C-alpha cells in the first residue's frame, strides 16, 4: 500500500470517496459534506441531536467541547421555558379586554411615576425578572393625580421576601406585611391580662360578699372611695389592697396597645460602590409617598423591616450617612492620586480615542511613565 493511500476510517462513511470533515452529534457518523450528512440522516433515521443523558468520560467532560455541550443543553432548556411562557401568556391574553391589553403594551409609566412621586427610577434591563415583577401604576380612583400603587419589595430580618401592591397614601406601619407577629402577641397579652383581672375580681367577690351587697345599694361607692382616698384621714385596712389589686390590672390590659414600639424600616439605596446594603431610615408614621420623596429606586422600592428591639444593623448593612462619608474619603484619595499624575499623561487619558492615534515608541514610553508613577504610589502606601 502506498504512503498516499487513505485509511478507510478516514473516509466519509456515506460516499467513501473524500476524507471526512464532520461527525454527526447524535451517532458520530463520519461525513464530508452537507449532502452526505442529509443522506446519512435519511438512511439511519438519525435526528442529529446529541443525547444529553449519554455517559461522558471525565477526561472528555473537562474540555472545551464538554463545556460547550453542557452550555448548549442548559441554553436549550431555558429557551424551551421561555417558549412555554410565551405560549401560556398568548393563551390567557385571549380572555383579556382591550383596555388591559393596551395597558400591558404601554408598560410601566415611568415618567408619570417620577413626576408624581418626585423620585428617580432606575430601569432594569428589558426581560429581567425585576422588570417583569414591576406592576406599579397610577391609581384609577378619583383625585388620584398623585396616588400611586407601587410594587413594593419587603424583607424581614430573616431575609424573607414579600411583594405587595401598596398605595402611596397609606402609612408604612399599616401596610408593612410583617406586623402580624407583633399584633398577635399583643392581642394574646391583652387577653391574658383581661383574664387575670377577671380572676382577681372573682376572688375578691368570693372573699368579701358583704361588700358586693353594699355596692348594689350604693352604685357610686367606688367613686366615693377614690375621693376619700385622695383626702387625708383614717382609712380601713381593706381599701388600699382593693385599689392596688384592680387598678394595675386595668393599666396592664390597656397599656401595651397604646405604647407599642414601632418596627424599624429602611429603604435600600441602589447602585452603590460597596458590597454592603446601603439603607435609608424611614418614618413608619408617614405615608409611602412621603418616605420615597426625593430618593432613588431600582424599578420599585425595596424596604427592609427589622424588629423594634434591634439596636444595631447587621454587618452587611450600612446607613446612607456612613456610605456618604466613606465615598467622600475614597473620592479624596482618588483626586490626590490624579493630581500626582503628569498633566500630559492625564490629558491623554481623558481624550480617550484620541490617545489611540499615537503608536510606536511614543506609546510605549507613555505607558512606562504611567507604570512608574503607579509603582511610586504603591511604594508610598
């Protein structure tokens, strides 16, 4: 056999004439051209698609081809999910009225919301989950020129996430979704205090039946006793015990409902240069519109709710005042570094595209100058 002879396993498995160039992703059949590949699919009834469940050796998996296969498989799943969502939305949209369709096509009225609420809205990229979740709109009720129904994202201390549709005219203490825990505890406490007061009253009635009979004939005796207690004079030994038993019970039953600590609410400041959450304190007694006035949000507000007893924010949170101070210090350091640069180099850096016109030795010298300056700065730290 001559040295120029071609081995059979190097030829196209269909025409057996030319060397093969391609392999079928489904069965690894060797083909040399598209007509041969089509003929192979027709003869072998092959779909030409790779089986994602086929066993792959570890040596073949940790390669660029193996990574491409996994990426294509995951991308295909994502495309199928998106296609299913489009089909489902198209099916349900047939039952939606024309008014709702027009509102859906119009989307979120960002300019109207910004003008009415005096806030700056940073828009998320089209198709992102946050953009899809935003259902904020102007209220359709009367006198609603400044009434906005916001989509609000809430987080508690356990990072539990809740999305609500909240009117901007309500106080935050009434609309935050994590208030039920404390309300239930208060109601249970008031109920227990009321039961304790009733038990104390029954014990007193069983111990002093003669006093109850006197009170039936004298319904205002309780008031007279309180007036007599306020005046100096002799008192019976039973009267002070009766006042100390009944009066504190009434105070404890009504006290918690009046003096209840508020939850601590904070608005998230988006697009900051730190990896910590920068938050702005909010007033629970003020409305959502008043708390959002003059602030910046990403699509819709994000509010963190912490218990009343929280003395210090978690480590991954910082107040806006602290962030402003830190940012000012970093900006000062950057300005000092820029002032130390050669004015000619700084000018060329600002020009951007014009700096690319210079080439050759001049460009290499300038880059060396920049490197030397940076080394000096690092050495001085």
